C-alpha cells in the first residue's frame, strides 16, 4: 500500500507539452480526407483526465504560446476537463518561431491500421524550465499527493529533461509520491542515449510507481526484457513477471510496477490485459476482448485509472482492475482520453456489463 500525504491542494500533478490532434472524421485515412476534428491532447493529460473527471483536484504544469488561438483552445479544453494549469506565455517570435505541436492521426478501421504523424517543429513545450515555476510553493506549501512524469516529456529536450529531474527531486524531498511512465521514443533519444539513460535512471530510482513495456525497461533503463519461453499467454505473462522482478531488484525504492498487454486482432478488436506488482502481490489480468473506436490513449487510460485507484486508497487488486477498465473506456472515445461519468460506469466495464442504464 502506498501512503500518501494528507491535506494537499492537488491529488495529481503532471508536467506536459500540450498540442492538438487533428483526426479525419468517420474513420477515414488522412491522405483522402478533407474534413477533420481537432482536439487538445497530450499523453500526460490523458492520464490525468481519469482523476479530473472523477472529481479529484488535478494540476497541469505546461507552457503556452502567447496570444495564440491554439493556446486559447487548449486552455478552454483543460478547464472543461476540470484541470487547473499554470505556465509561462512564450512569444511566438517570427513566423518560424514557437507553436503548439500538431499530431495528425487517423483512427483506422478494420484491417486498415491507424497511421500517426507527429509534427513537432518549433514545439513550445520544449522550453519547459524550472525557473518558470515556484516549485517550493507547489510542493511544500500547496502540496501534491502524486507527481506523474512521462518519458515523452523527459526526453523532449535538454530543458524538459532537467525540468522532470528537478520535479522528481522536489517531489521526493517533500514527501510526494512519484509515478514514472517510461514511454521510450527512439527519435527523442537519438544522439542522447548516455545523457537520457542517466536522467531516466535517477528519476526511476526515486519513483514509487514504474510503468513500461519490455522496450521501455530495456532501452530506458538497461533491464533485460522477458526471457524467451513457451508459447501462449501464460508463458508471456511469466516472461513479463521475470522482467518486472529484475526492475524491482534494480530500483528497490519503487513498490508498484505495471505493464499492459495488448494483442491486435483488427483495428477495432483487441485483446487487452495488464500485469501489476504491488510489493509482493501480483495482479494479473489475462487479455480479454475489447471493441475499439480509437486506440490512441488506451495505455494512458490504464495508468490514469491505476493512479486514481491508488489516490482513493483502495486495495491493490482494484488498482489494476480499475486501470484495465479505464484503459478500455478510453478506446471507446474519439478523444485521446476517457471521460468517465462516474466510478460505476468504469466498474460496469470491468464486469462486462454493457446493458443500458436508465
């Protein structure tokens, strides 16, 4: 069980680079579409949305382009998601200056998988810097129960890497628990392997919750992945358990380790599972069939649900179950994040109850 600080202004704090996703309507591919839907998005706010929609106080640290209509759109979206936010306003500069990132992604359909293009040139989030935030006020005076960090922000730029490292240090010093989703991206790590390995290792060493798949743990932290064994889901789960055991041995400060399991049958039908270790207690959810409207954000939804369950003080078996269900919920939304109406809706998904509620 994770013991959380009491009397904090924020249940959950996330650092992020906000952008927008534009998606063709009706599941069409990008190259043949002329009509798009735009939404504000980031992996870290995808995680935080579970807690914010279910009524917990959430704070977002980010940065904005000054006088930008896209920044205005993002701020309105965060307010609508019940999230508090703060961050500097950075002047765009010349026409080749700063802007919010664009994520251009279709949803795919059936046998046609989704395709994603990240356009991050001039991304204002790369300027995130500790000097722009009063960390003493945020962590020591106002108080934070859980800080959630992502490897996407940790590797975005030298400035954001240092920003995440300083956030982790302040959190540790002030009794805030730290959740770290490794989220390895090869393009972010190019030419920075030694630098980022050292930073990620330090953050992981003070983290209480570590999340990642086999690639994340191998390439970010140098942990051997699942050992090759027999075929079938039981062999796969045993392999992941072995890997998590090695992560636990390397990072003894952490008490919770988690990974999701996904097998894609088609774009709209997946097998969805999860493995979590809390102390010495394993929670294994063997993959179950889920129907998928849009897969982006499913993994973030799992992390968000697990963190929410921890914040609520539930027994650890429910952490993985609630995370599995909020991950499945996220894949039923066209937004990159689930918008749970209440806890009952999430538990109905876990129970496999899709009957109408009147």
